[in-house]
C-alpha cells in the first residue's frame, strides 16, 4: 500500500521556514521550489506540539502558498479564539487564489469555549462541531450560484445565498462574503488520541488516530501524518515516500478523499425574508 505522508511543520522547523521566506529573494524562491519537490502528500502547520495547537496558522499558510506552486498545506487554528466566520472566509479566499491545495485540521482536544457560543449551552462544543460549522459556512454562498447574466442583469441566484443553522453554534449563520466551490472546499481533518472512537460527524473528511500514545504519529488507511521534525534541515532531508502524489494534484486527490459536499443541514435564503436579512 502506498503511504501518503503529511509532514508537520511546527516549532523551530516552521520558524526557520518563515524566516527564510520573509527574507525574500533567491533563498526564499529556492526554498519554495524545494518544498514543492519533496515527496510528501501535504504539509501540516502547527500540529506538532501542545503549545502549537493554540496557534492560528493562516498567516503562515498565506506565506507558504505565495512561495510555492504545487505544495499542499493543512492549517490549524484555535477554536476558542478564532471566529469561525473569519477563519472560513480566510481559507476560502486562499483556496480561490491558490487552487484546491489547502485543508484544515484540529486536534480532538482543541479548546472550543468561545465568546461566540451561547452562555447557556448545555454541553461544550467539540472540535468536530467547530469543523462542521466552518464547512457549513462554506455552503452559505456556493460558487455555482453565480450566474453572470449581463444581458438579463442577474449576477447571482440570490435564493442560494443562505444563513445556515448549526445545532451547536446557534448564534452563527453567515453568509460569507465570497462564494466557495463546494466540490473543491478544503478538506477537514480531525486528529484523535490512540484508541479513540470514530467520529460520527460526516463533515469530518478524515480522522487520523495516534498510532501509539505520545508517538506524534497519526494514521488512517494510506494517510500518515508525522510530527516532530526538529528543524528545517530535517524537513528538507525527508525522502522516504517514493510514490508521492504528482505535483499539481489537488489536496483531496493527494489524500485520496472524495469531492467536498454540502454540510449545512438547515439553510434559510437571506434575501427572501427581511427579518433574516437584518441578522446578516
């Protein structure tokens, strides 16, 4: 079985890469080409250490996308601090600008207590709940709702710009301010402890369980996520995957995932009801 490796960039390794890219010039260009050429299915950002779990890596993601042409990246976020609308919009923008080569991952124990949940919520939100909300927000303005009928004067099918209703994050409904291609939406990954039960949330595209407690190695089927690269030199020395996905393949193809699908169970058209429009 061909292994599709996701190589995590955290701590010093990620700092080294960002420092080189921030310097610009020939060294930054060369590093981008080297990352493109490494035999990995994707790079994860900031999933390798406990302290890194609380970081928002979307800025690092934008840096890496700008200096690479085919590398695929999986960002992480802090659900307790990162508003899901902002995160969904940022990732949708990067996905539109750089093609379908980004994803989002959370550890199952990521903190989710945030100001954007009702104070009287009966139970805490899970990382899977947060991922589902982000995916549902991408459904609030589907790309194929764009019509572009210049003769008829109709830019978009307004009935398909919707406010979603999430069962856990009941105060957030969107819509986003830009359209998202549903089949090409960023895949969502959940990293679970060794022996954890399978997630029942269909919005989670891929659940990776730690192969042994404390190993930092997460796997599911042919996909293997490895953390612990101590430095940029260690990342550049990676060469153990002879059958890496071809350059230019989408992240879903690289991780052997199907096309994205709608996650929002309840959708209310924004412009049909003035009361709904006022909530936007």
